[in-house]
C-alpha cells in the first residue's frame, strides 16, 4: 500500500494520524501488559496468544533483568 494514497484520502495530516494511532496502540498495549499475569501451565492457548500479541504490540520483547527479583520479593511478603 502506498502512503500517498492515504495522504490523499486523509488530507495532509495522514502521517500524523497514523503515527499518533500507532503510539496510542503501543501505549495501551504497554499498560495492558503491566496488568496481565504471565501465562502458567494451566493457561489456555487463547490466553497465551493474547499475551504474546499484547507484549509484541507493547514492544515488550524481552524481560527486565530484575523481574525475577520482584516475583521473589512479592512471594516473601505473602
């Protein structure tokens, strides 16, 4: 798809609209990823797929180095 076609359809601000929309999707996915627990052994395939898609859209392709520390600390508090 040629971007000039979109510019003609949406006017001169087409690129700004697309960029803003992409940033909004990434931001919402990043927020949703913080609320979603990691899939476990009992998780269904649907949840695993949704989890992977949300993390991809959030650009959360890796894990934080201290993620295991945070999990261990939370378990100690329980």
